[in-house]
C-alpha cells in the first residue's frame, strides 16, 4: 500500500498503455473488449479479445471502445480501463493522480468524458494533456526552448500534428486518416481489384508484411487467404508491395497534404525553426516503410522517426508523472490555433 500513486495513460484507438511512477510502462494492451450479448458479460480484454476479431459467433461482439482517439462507448471504455488498471498490478493507494493524453482539437464534452472515465476508474485527480506535447517529451525534445518543433503522430485512428514552441502548441491539425484508414483501403482494394473478401486482421497483416509509401529496393510478397466474392469459396492469393503502395496512395496523400497545410499556416519564424530542427514522427503508423522519406520529399524538411515510436506518448506522460511540478503548466491547457 502506498499513500499516493501517479499514473500516466495513453488511451489509444489501437493500444492502451499505462505508466506507473517509478515503475515505467506496466500495461501495453490492445484497446479491445469482447462482450457476450446473451449473458451480458465481458468475456475477454486486450490481447485475448483481439485474437477473437472477425472470428466470433453472433452472440459475442468484439469492439474497440475508443475510435479516432475519442471515447465511442463509455461503459465499455470504463470496463476496459478498470480491468487494465487491475491487470497492471498497480498497488492500492489512498489517492491516485492520473495524467491522460488526449488528441488535439477535442470538444469540451469529449474531454469531460475522458475525465469522468478516469474518475470512475479510481482517480481522485485527473489531468488532460494534448498528445503532441507528451509525444515531444517522450522523444526527449526540449520543448521549453524558444525554438519550434513539429511533431507528427500517426496512430490507428488519428494523425495528430502540431508545431510546439516554448511549452505550448502554436498550431495543430488532426486528421482521421491513420493506420485503420490504411487497413480499410486495403480491404476495399483487395475486394475490388482481386475479387477477394478479407477481414481487418488480414488487411493489417498485408500492411505490415508488404505495405510501403515509396518504391522498395527489394520485392516483397505475402500470401493471404480470403473468400472469393464470386464463388463464395476460400481462395489464396499473393499480394505484392507494388500493389499495396498504389492502394495506400490516396490516404498517404491526405497525410502529406495535411502536413503541408499545417506548415503553410504557421508563422514564418517557426517554419524556419522547423526547417532547422526537422519533423519528429511517432505512433505505430509511422513504422510503415518509407513514410518518413515520403513526407521528407513532399515537404522538403528532414523527417526523423523517434526511438520506440509506439510508446512515445505514454513515456511522455511518464516524464510529466515523474516531474509533475516542472510540467504542470502543460496540463489542462487547450487554447491554441487549430486547423480542423
Ligand atoms: N510496422 C508497421 N507498419 C505499418 N503500420 C504499423 C506497423 N506497426 C503498427 N502499425 C500500425 O500502427 C497503428 C497503431 O499505432 P498506435 O499504437 O500509435 O495507435 P494508437 O495510439 O492506439 O491510436 P490513436 O493514437 O490514433 O488513438 C495501427 O494502425 C497499426 O496497424
Ligand atoms: Mg496514439
């Protein structure tokens, strides 16, 4: 038992991660829950629930309570968060402070919903912090300097981009085009062009095995199975990186156009700083082959993939947890110029 514990949380569309003070990241699980509609009971959480996706009988629903980084199903999100907090072997304490990262440009109602969720999950004190700020801290950027950094976080549900200077977000943009959108483009293209119906997990396998934003020096191929849309029977096909690159062209264009819009809307001095410092890219979607080189070519600014891009945001919340007084001015502060 401890008197007060301090927790950092990244409630992601794809993954929930929890940081406990003096312990590091103690939970890293898919934000997925499986619910039995007959018994009204939750049957699985996290990794276990994810393996059930697209494979459940009619009375079991596998769902993701967070969509585009926003709570879509409050009750399921609360059940899931409470479970992960228990699962992380986080000790009981008299009081709990939680610092949770949220995407930029949330409405007040959406922010209140996150706060309520964590209060109902055992927090006495909840602070919200915008994701690009903690992504920058997790990337070891010295954000209090009078220079600007551009951070791009390509997650599953959102691509959050922001220019940060002197401890604040100067301008930000959030797109609902990220890893999930790439998967749905793969599902649609495989159905339209190859006449094969596939589920989300197979689309994800294709993206990770052969997905690329720019031409690759070696040829990549992956064998997948699905249902023939004409005969309705199972069929196996080989998908090549060159095909997937074309399929991903449209969503990737939306991301680089969004980044260009953000740079164009920024004050000239800051654009000069960004040119000097480069663009820092994190989030699971930034691990797509060549996405850094594509953004670099399109913007003319050096793009750097941060170390361990999947945990960058939660590690950033950890920096705030461990140095609360130093970073408290970053919390619960949402006034900045937003580009939609
Ligand atoms: N090697 C890879 N290549 C391409 N995409 C990848 C790779 N590894 C993970 N991803 C994608 O990264 C995404 C998950 O990233 P991340 O954990 O940062 O998202 P999240 O924080 O849960 O979502 P969000 O921030 O949008 O709420 C998924 O869409 C996944 O398909
Ligand atoms: Mg994220």
